[in-house]
């Protein structure tokens, strides 16, 4: 299972819907969306400032995260951004790999 940090902002009708439904119902809607792709919600918080809501979820495949992002963003009520999370062990494995790369101009 892959973990993702999500950051989202409510826009337009999404703000009105949040005010009408409340925070727990919006969290529950995300839980149901995650279940539909075999995922689960690890944490969910509302915040002040640039980001309205953030948290961590887990899904089986990157395509599941992409599908959720596309579906949620397509509503026009929420702008969501996902960041894949990498464990320290995954980073250790990555550091042992030696991909080939040529820098620009070299």
C-alpha cells in the first residue's frame, strides 16, 4: 500500500457545502471514496491559512491515488494536491540504486 499526504482547499460551492454539512461529513465522504478503491484514511485535519484540510491516506496502487485526485478535482468544489510519502527504508533502497542520467549541457 502506498501512502500519500493530501492538501486540499474548498472553493466556491465546496465552501458552502462544507458549512452546510460540517467537517465530519466531509471526512466521512473521503473515507467512503477511499474504501471504493481499497484504501483507508490515516489522518484528517482542518487548518487555517493556505490549506483548508490535510492528512494522510493509504491506497493499494498509485493509479488509485490518481483516480481519486482526478475525481475530486473534477467536481470544481475542492482542489486537492497529493504527495507520495516514502519511508526511510524506501529511501535507503533508493540510495543504493544507480540510475544513469546526463545533466543538461554535459
